[in-house]
C-alpha cells in the first residue's frame, strides 16, 4: 500500500539523487558556510541517497573505507574526495569569491 505522504527526508533524498544541480547547490551551500564536519555529513547524506555500496564501487573504495572517510571526523584525500563526487555525477570546482575584493594583485607579482 502506498503511503499518502512523502517525508521531507525522502523527498530531499530523491531530489539529491535525481537532480545533479540540486545536489551541487546543496554541497556548495555547505562548503560556503559549513565546517568540515558538516561537509562530511552532507557527503554522507548524498552517498546514502545514491547508495553507499554503489558509490563505494564507482569510487573504487572499500565500503568500510567510504564509511570511515565520510564519518564526522573524516578527512578524505583529494583523490578520494574527487572519486566520491564523480561516483555521484559531481566534480570539484573553484570559483572566485564574488564579495571579496582583497585578492591577489597580478600586477604586483611581476
């Protein structure tokens, strides 16, 4: 029998899994304002949405390693971080801060 409702968590997980733009915005918001522990929580939530075993397989990680990496105390190496993101159809990117005018001046470097 179908439930007459969908919980907020179920709807969020479905959106994270089915909409890469939403998943990217979710992670970007955490990266902008959150701590490393919050980032690990967000990555764990995404990996759960995509299926931990599937993410581990795609990232070529042992499932236990993935769980440990995404724990609150996790500190993934860059290659593992990139592999985990790639397994979920995402990638790491760097953009300039829009509100920061105290950037490196190229003219003074020469």
